[in-house]
C-alpha cells in the first residue's frame, strides 16, 4: 500500500469525478490520502471530502499565500477544527518568498500560530517552504526550543542544508512528482540522502503530475509513479519502499487509522 500524504481533493478540478478519482487511487494501490486545508473559509469543504471517504483524511490550515487574507491572532481556531475526527494534521503553513502573495511578516506570524497549534494538539505540522530557507530554519529551530512538535516539509524542493536542518529537528521530508522531472537531478541527490524512516511521498494533486503523466491533471493514483522512481533512485524494491513510506506516514500522522 502507498499513501498520498498531500493532495487537494476539495479543489474544483476534482468535483465532476471525485468518486472516480478516489477509486482509481485505490486501484493503483493508494490506500490512504490526506486532503490539505489551505484556507479556513474552505475548511468545511475539505472536511466534507474527508468524511465522505473512509480512506481520506484531512488537515486544517492557512497557506502562506493566504496569510494576509486570513491572518491569525492565535492558534485557537486551528485547535477548534483539529478536534474533528478526520483532522490528522495542521497546515499547510509556512513561508513562500517566491510568489510573496502575502507580506512576509504575516506569513511568519501565521507560521508560528500553526506551530503552536500543532504542539498543543499533538498533530503533525505540514510545512510549505519556497525560497525561504533561512527564515524557515530559524523559526523551526526557535519554536522547537520552546516545545517539541512533529512535522513534515511537504513537496520538498529545497537545499541540502534545509533538509539536514529539518531532519536534525526530527521532521520528515515528503517528495512529490517534481522528483521525477528530468531537470531535478540535484533534488534527487538530496532525497537519496534522506533516511528511509523519514521519507514520505505525495502528489500535491491537482498539481505537479509526475513523469510519465506530466502535462495531465495530477491525482492521487499517480503517486505510484513517484514512488517507483524514488525506489529506483534509492536501490530498493517497490514493495519495500511502499511499506516503509506507509509505515512512516502512520507513525507521523498517528491519528489516521491504517486501513485493514
């Protein structure tokens, strides 16, 4: 079994055939999925998708792009939603200095509130970071010193320094379809060094379809292609890689129930 640890099944791209998308994932051996919260305003829709399917879970959070529109004053609203049975993570949150759709200070403040919520709820933090290595590392280190929390750097495309800093803090690294792209040799070199017990796989669907599906709308079933490429990269069998990353997922996202 594989797990798609990060997708966006609430997005409109999936609405016309959501049942078929989830069914195709199961047929491809993807036994569980996490659909990710990006806006509090849309959280009811995210939760409804998770509640509709027995093998779909969800998170609650405010994407850094939305930090100015949904600027948090405290972790409380996140903690309230985190009590829902299907919510297994906090985020996605973090820093995006590439697009800068929200001011950096608003992003940093929201990031810290999410960390506080993850720490208090005992749920893993789902981190989005792009072109913001220094501030991401600094905030994670400062906050970890205040109290331990679990988490994952999703859709990892960062530097070796960022990966090592995250791993030293006990965090996980999640690889997306970007790892299969022809020009991602440097990223694959970094991912090859991630300890087997700290690696997850994801699609970030509907974005970033892996080779050989590039150019198509991504969906959870396609995580099998990313997993196959990473297994090859790391010199392990596909079944062993699937077993390891699935075990990693349920260790990190301990509130999620492993399918029978």
